C-alpha cells in the first residue's frame, strides 16, 4: 500500500487515456458483488478454529471479506491506469527557469571602442548596457571575456553578479596588444563554457571592427562553438556619422565586418544585430533576453515527460497479493 500512497494521481497526464474507460466497470463489478451477497445466504468457510473466531469481533470477518474485494479492485484499477501510460508530472515552469543558462559576454575593448558616437564612448556605453542586462538574468551564470589583439577571461561564468559587474567596471582599452582578434575572443569565450555548463549556452560577442589579429579565425571559432552547441549572438557597434557644427565636424569610423558577424551567428543558430547608438544597443540586449526566454519556454513545452507505469504496476501487485494472502489465511471459500 505504501507505493499507492505515494502516487499523486491528479498530477498525471496519460498517453493512452482511452484505457481509463475500463475504470467505469469496477463500480459495476462491486455493485454486482453486493447484490449477489444479498441474494445468497451462507457462512464464511474459514481456516480459523472456533476459539480464534471467538476472539474476533463479529464484524471483523465481514471487514476482511469485503476488504479483499476492495484490494482486488484497487489492484485492477492500478493495472488499468498503467495501461493508460501515465506521464510523469512536468516540472513547474518557474523551477525549470530557475536553472538558468550559461552566458559569456565577449567584449571588444580595442582603441576604436573609445570613440564618442556613443556617450561617453562606445566602451563605457557597452559596459553600462551589459550591466543592466546582467541585472535581468538573476538565475544565469554569466562570465566575461575581453579582447583586443589578444583575449583574456576577466570573469568566469558565475552567479555572483555583483563581482561580475565590478570586473566590467575595470575594463579599459590598452591592456592588451593593439588590434581586434574576434576569433581569439570568441574562442576564449567558448573555452569558458565548461563541460559542466548548463544545457543552454550562449555567447554575446560585441565588436566595432573587423578581425585583424589572432591565429584563430572568427569562422573557425564559430565552428568550435557549434560543436559545443553554443549559440552566439553578435553585435556590431558604431555608426558612420558626422558630428559637429557647420565649421567643424568629426567623422566616427565604423569598420564592422558585418558579413563575418552574420556568418558567425548563422553557424551557431544565433542572430546578428547592429547598434548605431546606445538606445539601439539597449534594445538589442532586450531582444536577446526575450529570445533566450522564449527558447526556455519552447524547450519546456517540447519536453515530453516519460511514461511512469511502474508505480501503478507495483501498487496493483501489492493490492492483489495482499488480497490473496488475506483470503488464504482467513477464508477457504464463500458458502
């Protein structure tokens, strides 16, 4: 009976619910037993001697008699439910989301990120928007990779977001050799998503230029990400625009290799975005957040829980065996 007690019947769905119609026959069977007992008169034939019967209250033999029938019907009901292939109760969606995802922010900190078409400059704007993004992903492990002509891990994937934001604040251009090594930056980010990473893994790669350094090409790094089932979202920042008055103006260069960034996203199942100002960068991070949340919802819906007939089969066996044992010990037949 213990196995039966632990079955929370109302939390199950059924793969073959048509079998459950057989449950309607069980009350009819029990009703037939009641009508039969009223028509037929007789005594219980029991294996107990008279002294043992005298010790029993007069109603107990009736309880044992009908109890065996109830146990038998419960056992049959359990087998019918097992035939209906009960599906395990799915996780609560909030519990599913509480596992979060692993995200690595791969941020270009090359000299061109100091241009001021984003106020106060591209790098500071990117840092501010990244921190806002982090605040909205409380259940995610997020890490940080910074790159110029080479790359380094500024912070491994962590849920200690306060520490991560301090690492972002410390980012400055000029720490590494000059240049833009997109492949190296992406490859470093891929290695930061370890084998124990959560099932959903994401890299957000931000740059304002084209790759001109590094032994690993951007597309080779994208293939590595694909092999590890990592989705890469790429963001190109900067806009070609003249800023200034009639007598003076400043041209902000934008040498973004958009074709390569689009290919990186395509290879890994991500998407490429172009940010021409801070507001559009904020919108891009919002879109990425919505896309990843949507992905979690879709995965949650597509996950079909396994069939779990075993608890019902065990319950059926326990009930029927117990009914048989009681009848064997107390009754030989019904007269």
